[in-house]
């Protein structure tokens, strides 16, 4: 009895072969077909009626930065054709979403290698092969298509687990953006622009310091604007100077005309003339004539007309009559004079013109000095503006 165990172990029948298993299946083929059909029906029923979750994602394809056209003209026209999205661009983005490298990374990120029914049949399968097979399975479940008449690309993915569906699309979006940037941007472009940005920042800080020192030393803030303001004031001042010169010439001509006019005018003019006889003198002369005639009459009563005394009275009577006649021919003349209004008007206008002339001369001199000051200021501000713009 003690040796029975080893002997029985040595006489154990070998494992059944495939032929023997097939013979058993053929003998029980009805049972096998029924069981297989039941299993297949359950699998199909689960496949078609089981719970599925679908995640959606849309990607908008936008044009990148258009490179400027090299031309000799100052303002080159913008090439708008390069800024439009074509069908080839959309198809390129679709193929980029289906890239094998991206799908493999999505599989690794979400650990999708063991989510099929056949991974148990391949226990010796390597990791690379499992990832490749899971990537092909993921490519079959992904639906990537363009939306008509838009710049959108729609991505759909179904899974039994809603969290897995969402994570797969999130990983796909992240990896797609990285791949998109790597494809559309040259290598080292970001580092180059970062370096140039730092250089520009340092130059800007240096320019700020230089500008602050320049402003504090020269006393200007916006030299260009102050220069333009000074030029505007210079233009207004020169216009005022020209106007003053015109008014000065007019006033000088007016002074000359008034002086010439005053030489032809009298300072005083006769305003009233009265002519009258001298009644007292005429009365005395007539009274004397009457006395002489009375005396002659008395003498004629005693003497002859040719008598010496009578002739003497006749001579005196003739003189009296001559004096009366002379007085009648030369009456008294009374004239009244006053200031000439024309002369006084010309004199007042001349005085006003001379005062105005002195004021215009002073104004022209002050305006000339002001224009020279603005001209010098504008020249200095122009140099300051050129220096300030160079910072």
C-alpha cells in the first residue's frame, strides 16, 4: 500500500488533446450550440442595449499669424488669402487628431490597455503591443469630422464610464494642442521671442531712465507737443507782427496827409463882419456945416459974395462937405474871428495819429522780440523732441 501512491501518480492519464475535445464537442454539439448561441445573444444584447456615455468636443480652427510680404514699398498690402481657413486646413487638423502618436499617449494617460475582452487571451502580450492595440481600438471609437460651412471640427467618443469618456477627450485636446503648436511653430521660436522680450524690456527700462534724466535736466515733458504749440504761437505772433506793420504804414501815411492838410488851413477864420457909419462924427460934421452956412448967410447981408470973409466961409463949407462925403464913403467895419473847425479837426486827428503811431511802433517792436523768442524756443524744442524720440 505504501508504494501505491507513486505508482498511481506515474499511471495518471495525459491532458486531453484538441482532437479529443473536438470529439466531445461533436458528441454534445446541441448543447454546445445552445450554450454558444445563448452566450452570443447575451453579448449582443449587452452590446446593443448596454449603457453607453458619449462625450463631445468641438475645436475651432483659426488662422495663425500671417507673415509679412517682403516688398520694397513702404506699406505692403496684407495678404488676406493666407488668413482664410481652407478645406485642406480643416482636413489637416482632423488627421492630426487621429495621429497614432497622440492616440498612444491618450491610451497611456488614461490606462486603456486592459479595457477589451480579448486581453485575457494574450497573457504574454508586451506593453507596446497592448498600447498599439488599444490605440487602434480608440481610433475606431473616435468620430472626428468637420462641421459643414464652419471652421469647427467635432470629436465624439463613447464609453461605458462617463468619467473615462470625459478624461479621454480632455487628454486628446491637451495632446492635440501640444502637437499643433509643435507642428505650426518652428523649434526654438518661443525661446527666441522670450529672449527678445527680455532684451526689449531692458532697453525699455534704460530708455525710461534716460528719458527721466532728460526731462529733469531740460525741463520738458512732451517736447514734440510743446514744439508744435510753440510753432503755433510763433505763427500767430508773426501774423500779428505783419498786421502791426500794415497798421504802422497806414498810420504813418495818415500823419503825413494830416500835416500836409494843416499847412493849407488857417488857424483862425472870420465868423462875423459888421459895416456901419460913424453917427457921432457925421452929426458933428453936419452941425459944423450948418453953422458955417448960417454965418455965410449973415455975412452976405453985409458983404458981397466976393468978399474975403465970404470966400473963406465958402472954403470951410467945401471942406466940411468933403469930410461928410468922405465919411459916408468909408463906414466903420467890425469883424469877429474864431478857431477854424477844419484846422482844429485836422490838429486833433494828427495828435491821435501820432499817439497811435507811437503805440504801433512799440507793439511792432514787442511782437518782433516775441517772435524771435518763440522761434528760438521752437528750435530748442525741436532738438529736444529729436533727442526724446531717440530714447
